[in-house]
C-alpha cells in the first residue's frame, strides 16, 4: 500500500501548495509575453495544478492602450496554451491613463484598510 500511497501523497502535496509544475518555465513564458506588441509588463504571474491533469495560469499585464486589448488577451492565451496552460485568467491594466481611477497592483498596501474608489462624473 505504501508503494502507491507515497507517490499519491507527493502529487497531492504539490497541488495543495499550488506549486508551478516542474515542466513549466515561467521565465520563458514571461519573456514571450513581454515580446507582444501591446504588453508593457507582466506581473502577478502564477501557474499551478488544479489537479493531476489541469494547469491554471493567472497574470496581470500593463498596456497603454485598450484598442487591441481583446486581441492581446487572445495572443496571451495562445502562448500559455502552447506551454500547456489551458485555463487562464488575464487581467489588463492601463498605465499612464489620466482618466483611470482604479488602484493598480503596483501599489503596496501598508494598512489593513481597503481602497476607497471615487467615481468621477463626466
């Protein structure tokens, strides 16, 4: 029984820890993504196993234009799919947009309070 239990425990342990699968090269994927036309930066990049067969990825990318946002997301998902990441959540974020009042991921929260977002009336 131990012959079967130990490998099963190891696989389960890696899934619970949400570790990146060994065959996934995060640096290679991030480099490919940064080479896309409208991608300025990649952050909050995380890849893990949902189960023994399903790999999930999430990331945020910064862009200075929303014009081709949907096309960029499709390109990102295609690259991730090529690397075996078949379920992904992609979040675009505008950089240097004076009309955007959403807090960015680069802000460091120093308190336990939540952001207060004020909507500008136009």
